[in-house]
C-alpha cells in the first residue's frame, strides 16, 4: 500500500515528538490500556459514539484510558463532559501525534466516511493495532481479523464490542499489528 513516508521515517518522527508529548500528558498513564483516537472532532469521525462506547468498556477494563487528539466543532462539547479517564490533548504537532499513536495499545477510528485515512496507515506503520470501520481503503490494509478489526458501524455497541475484543487479547493485538505492518510494507 502506497504511502509517501516510510515506517522508518515515521518511527524517527515519533521519537522526535515523544518528549514534548509526555510533557502534555498526565503521569497516570503507565500500566494502563491506552486507546488512541486522532482525528477532527466532527460527527463523521464517530467522536460521540466512541465516548459512549468507552464508558461501557471501562466496566470491563477499569484501567483503560482514552487519549483523544485533535480539534474541531465537537471539541468544546466533549471537553465539557469529559470524565477523568478521557484525556483530550487538543491539536498536536505531527511528531507528537505519531508518538501518541505509537504509545497506544489500540488505535481506533470509528469513521463514517474516508478515502484512506492517513492515521490508519500511520498506526499500521508504527505497529499499533487498528480498529476502524470498513470505509475507504481500510479493508485493503485490514484484510481480516489477523490484521486488525473492522467493525460494521459507528454505533456505540459496535465500537464497544471491538474495543472489548481488542483489549482482552494482548497477544492478538501484537500479532495483528505486525501483520498489518507487513501488509503495509510488502504491498
């Protein structure tokens, strides 16, 4: 799959953004399951159903934290109702965003419509397992459950089911992330 930036370049950029990203995050993230979302805060990106799903997921995974990077029309609404286990970073530099994606146990993009989301490609290149809807080019990268998870819609139920399945299986996350990385780099 074509991307104008190589995985090695993305790793170097993520390394460059790591220190400044850590300065923006709370200290309470170590040993927690980190779910990362990075996109514009607009309805088409599934921001509100993701927050609702995350509230459900916390019942089974009380150590989970949702890290949300980006800005947009829904940011103020999300910020006003944000529980402590949801961390809004706001807009990050490109390097910081890559460091955040790499830091995640899971990268999620419950989008309604995409061409081929750059953040999905970046997550695969950084070996972070991807959970997303089967829109645009994502099914090319995530051919099956051995490469990540495509969930059928951006409903709260579908998002929660995908997150619960991914968080429950550490070994699957690692294997799927490596498989998606190979799919990205070998095609």
